[in-house]
C-alpha cells in the first residue's frame, strides 16, 4: 500500500480537530507506518449498554473514516465484558448489567450503524472479553496495584 506523506495525512487528520495530544507521537506513528508499509490500527471503545449509537458518535466515526481513507484500519472495541458488570455503584440506571448475548447483539448493532459512516471492509470488531475474560483475580489485583484512583 502506498501511504500519503506524513504532512498530507496530518493535514487530513487535523481537519476539524482542536488539538492532537501529543502530536509528536502521532507523527512518529505515521512515520513508522509509512516506513513499514503497515497501516495504523485506530481504536474506538464502545459501551454496549444500548443497541443504538447516538449523534455524538458521528464525530468520532467520521474521524475514524478519515483514517481509513488514508489507508489505516478502524477497530471498534465493544465493552462486552464490562457491559456484563454494568455500573457497579448502582447509581447509573442507564448502565444495568447485561448478559453476554445482549452485549454481543448491541455490538453487532453498533457495527451495522457505524458501517454507514465507516468503510465496512476496513473495519474490525473486537470484544474486551477476549482479553479481560481470561484474567484471573490475581491478574486483576496485580493490574490495579499499578495505578492510583487519580489515574
């Protein structure tokens, strides 16, 4: 695949964006992508609490589509594992615990809706249960011990 120059890609990516933080990291990743002739993988995390995307998703989906038009791959990461937990505080009634089947159905619905903006053939769908579901309690404790609540 022949990628556009870093400058040309940045021009497209910056369009409609207030800031890219940190821009230097994106430049390095674009340079590496060109050198290795390998597309970037741009990920969007989606909470599968409901089956429908809303208008607020359109902005980020359009930006993902711009990356795809530049030759990169979009990945929708569906939070099916975390969707089965819901809001553990019980304060947010809009995020009840869902079954795995419900989260998967909502994820499929997201993919179909997002495909109206994204290029379907350049879009992958991943589920966070693929890695979180394999973690033991010891793994979770080790992971949480590395971070503070403020992070």
